[in-house]
């Protein structure tokens, strides 16, 4: 078997590497001489490497910047979800190791869904969600109060400070991440309660003279525990819709400011903004 000399082996490796760069390069990239053509023309491997490195340096730089931005976004989201997850985890400390909950049924024990670890843990989790909802409202309501979607004139747009726009846009993104986590936990809790209610339909307390009244009371108790959560969930959903509208308006205003505003327009401007007045 023939043995490749060092120069031939280096050239072969470079052809493979260049082919990969061409595959991942953008369709609009200006085509250059292929590695095989360059080798036939007498280019040294080092020369081809410099040429291809120059062609794709911009692609690699853009890829790295995008990856860095995605990493920052993921870190922000993880941080937001981690706070709520940690608070919910604290409700688990009293239920760790608790055996599966069962109730008597006509044909044997009825096992309650594993999502339910007793009312103590259930109510603790619901209260945690209520607290998070209150925090979202208190920490981010000022963005809604700024009434960004209500601006109706160049003067109103130009009186908004650029740094205020930037800060509120960042906060709106943070709200979105935390809202997503809260919504998921809301749905999980409501879904769990519905599963337990289905379990209770199979329960038979035949040994208890007031079996029907007890079972009805159990269902009523679950519904009462969820009442405030359901109401607050709707309030947060309404807040999210307004936040999305504000976020879109901020993005548009940031594009309009450099088009119509003077560099001194925002000097002494006050926030929040209210329409075109």
C-alpha cells in the first residue's frame, strides 16, 4: 500500500476541511476557487488555508455572536425559572417520602394521581404561584403604565428617553420568561386538581353514614383552594397581553426615534409617556 507523503496528506485534510466550510457557508457567499482546483494550480496548502479563512471569517464571527446571544437568553430564562422552581421545591420538604395516597373504593383501593401529595403541599404550591403573580404585577406594571402603544405624535415619541426604552424592553423580555414559567405551573396545578376530582368519583366511603356529604365537601375544598389561583391566572394573562403590546410598541418607537428625533429631543423628558399630549 502506498504511503502518502506529508504534503499530500496535509492537502487532503485541507480539502475535507474546506468542503465543510463551503457546506455551512451562506448561499449568498461569493464563490471562490475550490481546494482541489487550487492544488492543481500549484497553490501551497498554507495559501489555500489563508484564502478560505478570509472567506469564512465573517460567517464564523456571526455564528459565534449568535451563539453568545442565545447563551445569554438561555441563562436569563434558566435564572427566572430557577427562582420559581426553588420556591416550589420548598413545598416538597414536608411531603418527601410520603407514600402514594389511596382512598377506599368499591372494588379496592383508589390511588390518587401522583401529582397530588396531600393538601398541605398542594396549598403551599398554590400560594407560591400567587406570590409570583403578585411579584410580576408589582415589578413590571410600570411598563404598562407608560402607555407606549398610546403614543400618537412625533413629539411624544421624541420625549421618551432612549435609555428608558432600552431598560423597559429588557424588562419586558424578563417578564415574558417568568410568565412562561408561571403559566406552566398554573396549568400543572389546575390539571392536577382535575385528576384528583376524577379519582374521587371512584371513591366509596360505604362505612361512613355521610359518605356523599364527605365526598362533596372534599371536591368543594379543592375548588375553593383553586378559586384565587384561577382568578389571578386570568389577571396575569391579561397583563401578559398588555406587556406584549407594549413590547412591540417599544421596538417600533426605537426605530422611529432616529428617523424623526433631534439629539436633544429627550433632554429633560419625563417617563411614563401618555399618548401624544
